C-alpha cells in the first residue's frame, strides 16, 4: 500500500501544473544536436543573462552557457521537474533555477530569452514580451514562431530546416 501512495504522489507532482488553467505545456527536451546550432549562433558574452522559461531539467541553460561567464535563470512550474533541474545543475554557480509560473515572473533582466513552448502559450506571452523585454533582448523560440512578433533571424540546421526563431 505505501508503494502505491508513493507512486500516486509522484504522479501528482508530475501532473500538478497541468491542472492549472494557464499551464498547457508538456516537458519535451530540446535536441542536443539542435542546441549546438543555437550555441554557435548566440556567441554569448560574459555580460549575457539567459532566461529559459519552462526550463525543464535545465539542460538548455547548462549547454548554451557552458564555457562562458554568462549567467542563466531557469523558470519551471512543475515541482518534480524543478527538483530535477536543481539536481542537474548542482555546483554550477552561474545558473539559478526558480520554481514558479513564468507568466507571473519578471523577465526584464534577460538579454537572451529561450522558450520551447506551444503556439497557444507563445501567443499569450507575446504581449508580456513586448511589455517587459527591451528591444535588444534576443528572444529564441524553438520550433514554433511567436504570433505577433516578427523574426529578426532564423537558425536552420545543415539541411535548411528551421529550428530557432530569433
């Protein structure tokens, strides 16, 4: 019986955010191969602050910030995935993970903002981006374009497939 309770608690922690009306995004990691294209494109400087909204296990921040003095901030709503990110990034001093709803967090401190979200979430975020981010902030959307925002650039893979909308 205790085993079933533990499994039930884990399932509840994993699915908790999906019961919230504004949260309809599933955890699906960005391809490592695609991250290499992004890292090469971004060429982060030591003064950059990269936000990853819906950061999952923190792998994107860890990857694109590695080898730089840039700082990273991940925001994750799912308690279990948040804990996985904290564990994944133990000992990495220039990345901070925040548990919370990125719709309610201030994003204005970012110089680069990364998101891998569905079209509906991106559509809801576009006004927030326009309000909170300055014109120099690079917004990087993986796979889906952000409705209402015009791309300044598109990162493609070696076959010409569009990966990231900047």
